[in-house]
C-alpha cells in the first residue's frame, strides 16, 4: 500500500534585511513624493533642535550680561515715611560719600523724580538769541547726583555731565536724554541750547546717548539734586540710591548700606539686591521654550499628517502589488511591517536632516550675534529618534489597512 505524503507548506519568511531593502526601494521609486513627505518632519525636528539650542545659547548669553551688569547693581530706597510718618528724609546729605567708603563699591548717588505740574512744562530755547521755543513737552525731570550718572555708566553724544562742583553749587545745568533732546529739537550743543523747566532756564551741559543701567534716563531731563531742592523743594515720595559694585560684592553691599547710611535708623532704608541669576535663567528658558516648542510640535504634527496621507495614497496605489504578495505567501504582518518600515525610514531621514539644519541654525545665529553656541548632546541624540517615532505613528493606520487587504479582492482590482 502506497502512502501519499502530505505536501509540506513552508511559511514565508521576511528577514530584516529584506524589510529594509523593500522599504528603501519603495522610497527611491518615488523620490519627489518621498522628499515632500519627509519635509514636514524635517521642519518639525529642525525647529525642535533650533529652539532648544537657541534657548540654551540665549540663556548662557543672559548669564554673562547678568554677571556684568545686574549682578553689580544695588538699589536703596527711602522708606522712612512708611516706618514713621513724622520722620525726615531717609538719606543723609553725605549719602554718596558714606556708601563709597564701603569695600566693593564703585559709584553711588541719590536720585528722585521731581514733582512738576501736569502740563507741558519743558521747552527748548537757544541762548544765542533765537528766543523761546514754541510749545513744550511733558518730560520726566530727575534730580540725580553725579554719582548716579557714573553708576548708570552713561555714554554721551555731546558735551559732558555736571560735576560735584556744579551739583554742590546748585547750578542751573541739565543733562538731557537722547530721546527727550530729539523731541525738543536739540541735536547739537554748538548753538548753546537751553531748556526751560516751568519758568526756570537750565543750560544744557550734555546729551546722553546710551546707558548700561537705568535706561529711563534717556527719556528724562536730569538736574543736580540741590538745584531741584532749591527750586521745587525736597522729594515728596522719597528718594532712591543707585550703587554700582564690584562683581560678587552686591549682596554684601545690600546688607551693609542701610547701616552705613543711617546707623541710628537702618530700617528707614530698604536695599534691593540683584535677583538670583539661576531664577532669571530658568524664567527666560521656560518662557522661550514653552512658546517655541509649541511651534515645533505643530510642525511635527503637520509632518506626521503628511507622512500618513502619502502612505495611505501609496497603499491605495499599490493594492495590486499587495494582493500579489499575499497570493505568493506574504502574511498580513509582513505587509504591515513593510509599510511601517517605509514611513519609519522617511521619518528617520527627516529627523537626521532636521537635526543637522537645526544645529547649523544655532551656529549661524550665534556667529552673527557673536555668541557661544550651546546645543545639549541629548537634544542631538534624541531628535532623530523623534523623527523615527513620528514616521512610525503616522504610518500605523495606512500599514494596518494594507495588511487587511485580501488577496482575491486585490487581484480583482
């Protein structure tokens, strides 16, 4: 008796090498479509890398400027009226000299905003005989000792700032910020300009073009404190002191200044030390990161939608090919793996290109701004993986749909 052997059915095998070659073949077969499909991922990942890199670079730059400026600035405010309504001025007459004796202090000076009537009380005139300027401007008049201008590190367009001799003698001189000078029509000191504050004439000694601290001086008319007291009386809302210090001495000076100024009533003065640079860096990084990472996420979503749409169209176009593969023994999971591999490769390539473009953007911006570029290695390592994950997620539904196509139905189409 002859026994017939049952035919041995060999299951189809789809190795990883075959999977990768088929995915690359599917991408290369339609190069233009593949490039456009990966473009969304390129933009999303590139934005992600550029944003994190620029945020880190800007934070580093802010740290440097903070150490040079904000970390060397102390403000002392007169709060004597808050402590005792019958108390006199919190600052003594020799306040600047007392503070400048402290180790670590570079410059110090007292200032306050002069209380003027709410009218256009500042106008320009030419001493050389042109007469009063027509009209006027509402401008902030600041009484400031020469130490304030030194502590603010002002730079002059023309002229000079008044010195201790003019300040102690209550001379009618003024220094103008660039903005208020332009509004008053004063662009040069060659015509010997003057300004009238109310009905009081002041000779313009100089024009400030820039300042490293207290930028509101550019919008102000600055006069000596004794001149302001003689014409308009003492400050009503209390004065303040600006102190510039050596690097690292600001916190110590903030603790010592009230006692050095008023050993009898140090509570009459409140010193404001510079803020913690770590908190400033964290706040800036958080604000910038949250704002721009939303944009990067939007780009990634757009890229994922593009990959999903293109992969779905490819499934519909290759229905016959899928049916033939299934008829020859390919399993549904093989078809699923092939289309997932194609979308994953597109996402990974987009992630690599986007990472390169993002790093180049950070370097280019840093070079233009003369900064030191900062890109965290973890960002560079993670970005291509984000592109790959985006491609896999985007291709999941189209690949699942392709795996469900029946051979007979596909071949009939």
